[in-house]
C-alpha cells in the first residue's frame, strides 16, 4: 500500500495541468506546512524564526516546469532576489535551485548564462548555492554543468542521490574538485535499471557515500529524516575524528521539527530546506510520496485544527 501511495503522488507531481491549477488556487490543502509562502517576504519571516531557534537554512524558489527562455530568466531573477534578501536581512541562509528552472532543458547557453548571473551575485553577497539533483535522465548533465561552474566559482555545490547505482563512482569523479555536497536518498520514481529498488540497499549505499565523502575530507551535508542514518553518522564521525565543522544535517521544513530541535541541542549543525513560491505543487506531492504520515498532516489541516 505504501508503494502504491508513493507512485500515486509521484504521478500527480508530474501532472502539468494540476500544477497550473495549484498556482491559481494558492497554498491550500495543507501545503503551507511544507512551503514558507508564495513571496520572498513571507520566506524571510520564516527564515528569521528558524535562525532564532538555532537553525541554518537553505532557501529554494520553487519551479517545476520551465518551457521558455523568458520563464528561465524570470526564475534566475527570483534567485537573485532571494540572494539580495538573504544578504540585506543578515540571514543565515544559502540558496538551492534546479538547473531545469535555469533553462537546462532549453539550451546550454541559457542555463550557463543564468547560472553565472546567479553565482556572480551570490559570490558578491557571500551566499553559497547548491544545485539540486533531479531525475536520473538529467544527472550526468547536471554534474557536467556543476564541474564546469566549479572551475570558476567556490560558492557552488550539488547533490548526489543514494538510490542511483552510479553514485559512489560519481563521488570518486567529483573528489578532484573538493566539492561541498548534499547527500540524499532520492525522491524521484526511477527504473530498476538505474536505481536500487529496495530501501535496504539504498540505505547501505547511503552509508557508504557518507563515509567516503567524509574520509575524502570534503564538506558533507547529510540530508535525511531517517534516525538510523543520523545515528550512523554520529557514530562514524566520532570513530573517524571528523570535526563538526566538516558536516551538517539537513531536513525539510515542516517535517519532524521536534527532531530537528533535538539535533541542534546535541550540538550539531542543522540546516532546514525552506521552499517558497507559487509553483509549489510538484514539491508538495513529492513530500506526500516520501512519507505516508505526511498525508495525515494534510488531512488534519483541511478538516480540523
């Protein structure tokens, strides 16, 4: 049943008609639990509160389908606006973005032009930028663009997904760039030809990735809500004498907030991934797909207080 629900919500996430309808009707039906708002001003208020509670943040202006150069340029403008807001308000926040939102599926010239606009502004304002990983069909191109940009910018990182067979090899290939990487399990529906179908195998690969990247001496963001992975990391860094300034934990806004607070109290760095924007629908559906318990939160938000 859990897998059926996951597949159902992932199917809904990729429905363009529903995405457009969701933009019209705003952040209803429980989405506000996971999305900071539709505007940068709303997001700034959320980040301020999180910073006051001891959390670092990474902010993401949501965008699921970018079909034209105009839309890609507008998405880059939103990212630049967010960077200015982070700097102007003195927020402890980074920026996350997707290369498809910068025009990767339209042309190489467009995506590089927009990424350089964003990274130049981020460098000037002292803001770090993480390139989110998307589905497996875009993985190699994302890494190619990242490594090209890494030659020019120190303030850029990317994401590696544990459910892909290729990921340990990707860590080896990227090591020459001393990359700051966010390591995740992965949230897209992928065929067994490219991804581990069983959770146990994904978890074991995730552990191998965490150990490899830390032992390579690179900054490592462990993005997970899985207590077993969190405890594995805590034990590993003690065993290897990894300093606390070489890694951080990351979780999503609205998911397990009490656990997030516990990790901060234990003295670890915790960064919250805070999305905002009117194009929230696809992101919201993937959060429902990841944890069936999230559906209960949504139903409670619709039918009760």
